[in-house]
């Protein structure tokens, strides 16, 4: 690519390149054949997760090496300094090709962690990590959540104590996607318990194979284990792996979280489309109530896609789409609930019995997994607080106020 092509020209160039390196998907998905999985969270073994990660990594390296990665980054990091929404334009073209689906650790690495390092990292850290993460030679997971903190990320208890030229980390993190395949973990730690909680936080990049790091899969009610808990038992981290100033970790964390909201608005759309296909292929006429539910879900998918376009438009205008991203996240979780409601109504007892019939019992993985996204990526309550405070300008409720 030379210069900054227009959006239509860029999409045509992307499509032409993809046709030379990948196979196009079939024009339509044949109902009743192929994979009927609608799992919200993958249920792979560690070996399966590593194998799939390697397939995605091979494709991401091909993109990067041939000039189709890191679009918004400067040339020194292998990019083209294109407007940020060109990533969405490219993804729209890529969706038409038979390529390995990116798991969560890839957008976390490329779209959350790498930009935070660009903002907060030293020059030496940028040289060490940015190209490697954008090319996916290095992968990073988020060591943020803790059982005691809940949605209050500033209440973390994992301690980092200064010792000589480094730090000793002790604590426990939970709900970490990709911990089994990550090279690095971005750990939010408390370094000063004597100051207000937002002021006593520091962020570190921790090698996931360092002595003292233990990853334990969390068994989910779907039967799989796509999340992990991570124990940090006297893990030694050099000060050169500290990201941002000591005590400024809350600001570093917000940089990561701001990017996280942008990637959540498309959640659940594939499964919603599959549920509408189920309604079309049901071997009996739909009742009036089922027709109404299907129509409601169809409209929800349109609104969700339009909200995604609003996020893209905000990026194109050079502003952070805070409100749009929060609305998109809330709408996505509502769409997932509406998908579950429709499928339960359509299938009835066939949903609960594993008879081997295509497209029936497979929906249990959506039913059991979808509620998790009311918490993942910023809980629904947090998104509502953002909208109340930043859009409606409502005052915060005083501590101790009666509910």
C-alpha cells in the first residue's frame, strides 16, 4: 500500500490480496450440515488450544509480513499509519474467507496490550515488545480480575514489593483467558497499601513461564475450561518489566480497558443469525409468539450492527467512542439473552436431550455460556454507570445511601 487509500480502494486491495493467499468461504451456510457448534466459550483441552493458537499465529504472521497487519501503526512497527477504522474495514473483507477464527488472546495482545505499551512503555520496552506483539511472536493475557475485588478493579490485593532492582509479586488472579498459551501477563498489582486505592497501583509484564507462576484451568458448567486462575507465588519481576510509573498503574489499566470496550460490540451476532436460521428451518409453523420473538431478535441484530458502525464512525472522526462502546456492549449481552429465549421457545425439550440431532443439544453451550458476558469485558452494571455519569451527567450515589 502506498499512501492512504480511500476506504473503497482499500477494501478492494484487501480483497484482491486475500484471494491470492486464502480460500473464499461458500456463499451460504448449508443448514443441517457441518459444525453445529454455537459455543460462547471454547471448550478445548490445552493441546487443542495450543494447536489452534499456532494456526492463528501462522496466519497473523503472514498478514504482518506481507504488509496487511498493524494498519494504524507507524512504519517503524511494520504499519502504515492508516486511520484506526481501517482495521474494521479489513476485518469485513477477511470474514468472507476460510481462515482460523481469532481467539481472545489475539485482540488482547494486538489491540489492548500493544497500544498500552506504546503509550506507557519506555523506548527499550517498545523495541522489545511492540513488533513482537503485533506479529504475534509474543502473546499477552490480562492478569486483572481477583475474587475479592469483583468488578472493582482498583480493589486488587496482589502485592508487588520492591526488592533491589526488581519486584516480588504475590497474589491470585482469576478469569484469565489465554493464560495457557500466553508469553506475558499484564499484572495489576498493589505497591502501596497506605494511599487511596487508585493511587497505590502499579502494572507489570510478567513472563508466564517464570518460576512461581502457576496456571490452573477453571472448569465451567459447559464442561470445558477456557478460563484460568493464575497464582503468583514470590514471582521475581525486574524493574525493566514495569509498565508506567510506580503508583500510576490505574491510568495504565484504564488505557487497556478503554480499548477492550471497542472490541465487544459484535458479540453474539453469529449465534443470533444461527437462531434465526433455526426459526426458518423449524419442521413446523411458528406460533404467533415465536414469530414475534424472531422478529425482535432480527431487529436487535440490525441495531447492534448499526451501533458497531457508530463506533467505527467515532474512530474515523478521531475521538474515543466511550458511550457508543458501552451501548454496544449492553446491546450485545441483551442480544445474547434474546437468542437464548428464542431457541428455548423453538426447541423446547429437544434442547435438553442429546439425541445426536444436528442443531439441537449444541445450543446448551450457548445457553450456559451467554450469561458470562454480562460480566466479561466490563459488567453490565459498569457500562450503565459509564452512561449515567458520562452521558446523562447523573451524580454518583453517595456511599452508604439506601438502595
